[in-house]
């Protein structure tokens, strides 16, 4: 079975606490929530991901903005 490059690469990890916001580099195009609930905004579009959910972000000249939605620390793997 073929795997995409991002599945073979070691992801970066990001940990956000309540009220923290992170601007995701445009080089990262995939996000997986390892713990917590993520609110991702990109190009005036909101994406909500819960633990173990993963999404590919569309190409954009803008950076995605990520924050935690609850009091549990948000732990992300980004590719």
C-alpha cells in the first residue's frame, strides 16, 4: 500500500492551553487533533476537529489560526 509523504514524515506537535491562539505556518497543510477540541479558521472558514480527527487544509496565501475550544489542553500533530 502506498502512503502519502505526510504520513511518513514526523509531525510537529503543538500544545495550546485555553485562550491561546496559534498561527499555523503555510508549510503545514494537515492537522490532526491528538487531544482536546480545535477551532481552526482559514480564509473566513471555520473547522472544528475533535480528538483523533484529521483534516487537510486547502491551499491558501493566508495562515490558519488555531485555538482550543475547552479547558482541556489542545494537542495537535501538524504535517
